[in-house]
């Protein structure tokens, strides 16, 4: 059921609707993470250099996770202040 369906039956504030929204948000975030990793590795795969993929993937995964942690901390701080 989409968000419009939850609004239609006036159940958007229920726990199931909140879970649906949380899952949709996590799906979007994971999609962005996977796309960032794919775009980092794609040029090397196109060249046929498969041995160099793993170090590049590890470096980019480390950087993306680091940035995600920083973003999460900033979001938590912003939430705590307001």
C-alpha cells in the first residue's frame, strides 16, 4: 500500500504507516550507497581491470560509511538541539 492509501484510510499516523515510511527511507539510502559504490568501480570494470576493483571498492566503501556516520551524528545533534 502506498502513502496515498494510508492517507486515504486516515491511518498515516499508525505504527504500521511509520514503519512503511522508515523502510522506504532506508531503501532510498541503501540505493544511493550502492549507486555510489557502483559508479566508483564502473570505470575500472569497463576497462577490464578486475584485479583493481576490490581495493577501490574497499576505499570507497570506507569513505562512504565514514560520511554516513558523520551525517548521522550531525542529524542526531540537530535533532537534540531543536
